[in-house]
C-alpha cells in the first residue's frame, strides 16, 4: 500500500487514527476551522488536528479512537489531538487490522498494522471481519453465561478460548467444543 501523507484536506477520507485526549485549555482563543454536520469541531495546526467531539469510533468513513486522559471517561464533548503522521489508510478489502485482548481489564481493541508494534505475531483481518470479531470478543469478555457449560477456572478458560480464536483460523464453536466437558455415558 503506498504511503499517503495526510493533512487538513485528506485526513477525513478513509483513515484510521488514535487521538490522544488533551485539556481544552490548549486551544486558548483558537476558533474551529471546520464544523462537521454532526457537530464536531476541527482545529488545524502544522503538526496535526484537534477534534472536539461527543462521538468517537466510527466517524463518517473513518475509524478514529480516543485514548482518554482518565480511565473513567466523562460524557459530552472531549478534545483529542492527532499528529498528521498518526493517520493511516483504511479500506474494507486489505488485511489491515489485528485485535489485542486485555484480559485484566476485560477489553479488546483493534489496531492498524502500521500503527502499532505488536508483541506477538498477530493475525491481520479486513475491517469488516475485524469489527464482527471484536464485537463477539467484547461480548464474551463481559458475559459470563457462556462459561457455565465448562468445567475449570472460568477466567482461564475465557482467556484460552478467546486467545485461540483471535490468533487462529478455527471457528469459535469448534474451539469451545474442544473445552466442553460432556458427561460420560454409562
């Protein structure tokens, strides 16, 4: 995929980016240079863009995530900043995304292959496949009902099953069946 240099004219066209939350005071008296139809304000600098918005994640044709200053995110408008070199190309056909699961906080995120150093060898998937898979992973991280059919330490089983599914090609049902303890027939 050819390298694209992003700027105020093209950063909003099919990109992935991780914005960092910043204090609103950094804007000072600066006025927004653009306001979207959904009410997000954009402030452009030579280094990057500030975005003041009440919605993050999917924004129009982009995938923009916000890393908050504090773990407990407040409601309402939050200011995020991203350098121009933090924007990466996004599309639905190339295998660009890998999922990272944090079992200690029971969260999962997807990252662009060019935007993060992965500690393990990841499986890269297309954006639609990644979004479907992350939805299922997040459900399995927060819902414990599915674990009642298994014997053993539930947290250990959750980690083992979801890790195998995230880094392999087998279906989740096939992996779960391997761990099921069926009663023996007499």
